[in-house]
C-alpha cells in the first residue's frame, strides 16, 4: 500500500486547505476508487515539514507554477529511485476562474483539489504512464480521469465541501458493455467516449498517437495538455527521450 506524502510550497493555497484536500482524496480513494478498481487505497498524509517525509513515500508537492511546464495543472512522474513524484500547480487554475476547494455556484468549475485527486488516482492506477487499452485497431492511453476530467464529485470533510475528480470505471474499456456505468458520475455514455470537456490520447500504435479534445474544453486548458512536457504530449512521443522510450516499447508489443 503506497504512502502519498503531501507538502505545500504554494503561496496561493493554505496548509489547512491542503490538509482538507488530503482527507477528501483519502475518502475518495477508500470509498470509491479502491472498490471500483479492486486495488488497495493509498495512505495520504500531509506533512507541514517536508524534511519529515519518509524516503519510501510518493511525494506530491503543491506549487504555484512550474516553469518547465508553463500553465500545466499537474503531473506525476518517477524520480531516479523509481518513486512517484507529483506536482500540483495552483496558479493556472486560480488565475483562470477556478477555486481552491469548492464552488457552490458552479458544480463543474475547476478546483485545485480536483487536480490533486486527478493526479493521485492516475498515479495509483498507472504510475508508469505506459498502459494502453485496445479497441479494434486503436490504442487508448489508460488515463483514469482524462475522459471525464471536467466532472467533479463532491466530498464533505468536517462540514467543508471539496471537489474531487470523476474517474472512469473498468467498463469504460469493455466495448461489449452497453449498459455502463463507464465513470463514477455516469457522465460518459459509452466505452471509449468523452465528456464535452474531457480528452484522451489515441492512435494505431504507441509511436503513432494523437490527442482528442472534447468540444467545450477551454483553450487555456488545451494548451496545457499540448505542452511538450505534459503527460499527454509525452504519450504522443515528446520530448526526444520519451519518443525513444515509446519506440522501444512499440518494438516489444
């Protein structure tokens, strides 16, 4: 069972808010994600002092922005020791009308807490960012939140409502399943489909992939997905190191 250690280096969100997010995402993992995917839920712990983070932990860090990935909302990768390392960028969401935890006026507004949830779920279900599902002659990247990422789930923590991310269910990858549900919130209508604000990575092989966006995904958010260092762009063969890895992987399948 992984330990997700969370630290806050952002000037835009408070430690108290990050602690609430940790509780909300922990509840989501235990009551929604783990039962749906038949996996063990991770332990999620906030560390006010980063020096106290155990060496074996998956480290999730809240920051304002990442200059190497301008505008990105969040991503996870592996460090040199093979451990998950993730970053949640607060500025892009908050500077584009989003909120920290919850928006009572807009149930599908972007929230920093939902980005945290999104990255935690995807790290749990595909930490190496290399899994694909086959549909006919096409490969679809196994991204657990991308197809329905504009849909929020509300979790309550000590009276505080918190947005967390919707996520796909195993039926999403089963073309013979015509009844669903295909995601937790029942927003998706068929296997391998998108909500209007979702997206996915698809292609004929892992060296021939492209991104498909829902019609209502805002331009600023599309730009974050298309940045060369974004998770989605790395899937389609950028930058060079990732392209070489994809070419190697394709030769093995």
